[in-house]
C-alpha cells in the first residue's frame, strides 16, 4: 500500500489535515523528526479532529532511521524543483512512499541523495509553491488512482 511521509513537518495544521486525510483513505503517515511543534499541539488536534485516533501513523527519530527502515521501498520526493517528472506523468508502484519536505525549507541537501525519484506539481511560473498539505493530497490522490488502491 502507498504511504505518505512528512519530512520535518513545521506547521501543526498541515500535519493534522494530513492525519485526517490518511485516516479517511487508509494510508499510513510517517512523521520524520524533528517536528516543528509538539504532537500534543491543540492546532494539530483541531485540524485532525477525532480522525487522529483512527489514523495509522509512525514517528521516526530521524531521516536516517526512516530510510534504514524502508530500504526496500522507493522513496518519491515531492519537490518544487524536481526535474524527474510531473506528478501525474510519473509511474508509481503500489508500495512507494511519497515524501513531502518541510514547509519552510523542503529537504536538507545532504538527505536528497536518499530519494529514488523527485516529482513536482505543475503550476504557474510566477508562483513559488502550493501548500504542503494540499500538495501531498494532490499527489497521493494521483498515486492511489494510478495504482488502483482507493477503497482498499
């Protein structure tokens, strides 16, 4: 099953929103420390509502530990600077992990070599980026549809 990972998430609202989405779609969410907030943050709980208790999520102490635990799966980075492919043209595998970078800085340069592929969402050239939670939802939706995993 496809999975979603948040690399150093900084904004609790975004993480809560994605916990809720993952609960609704039956997708495991990985949270890779450091987090920019406490997991007990009321803003996280407000965005995730009562869905958080139904979400499948895992906390990882570091990116290195996360990579070590998921060596057999492809790590697909969502990156505004990606050169590999547009998200909707990329061919996803059913067990890929989609990784979204930190809201404020994306991915640390030293961690970029750990990814198998980079994909990006098309947008107007005068715009910098789309909200992290919305971006994750767009790409996750595309990957789930392509791999026929909705409703599993």
